[in-house]
């Protein structure tokens, strides 16, 4: 199951924000990237956990775990691990500052 924090509504909202405030839009895009990046890390870590345990493997369990990891990733990105700030600084510098 492929889940990302970006959906069409959030992409459209990001475009609208960019029209009003490019700096805020870049920060938000960097934060979304950090969230997706962390989610992919959690998915990779999940594969290292042996099967079994108290609850049997099922579609519902997989869906719950995906939503759980997505939400944890989103909250970690909101608090910041430093990745989004680093991306923001690099992208701002590369493109001569955001207008």
C-alpha cells in the first residue's frame, strides 16, 4: 500500500500558498519532503521486524501500521529533525533566495 502525506488537495494548497508567500511555501514543501522521507525510513525499518507476534498479519493490520507510521512521520517532521531546515537553506541559497 502506497501512502504519502501529499495528496492533490495539499499540492493545490501549496501552489496557492506559493502565490502569496514563496518562503512559507518552500518551508512547507521541505517539511512535507521530510515527512515522506521519514515515512520511507519507517517502512524500511518495519521490514526488518520478524513476522509473528500477538496479532496475525492481515490487510487491516498493514493498513493500521501504514497510517501509524505516516502520522508519526508527519509529527516528527512538524517538530523537525533538521532535514527540512537544511533543505530550505540549501534551496534558498541555490535559487538566490525566495522572492
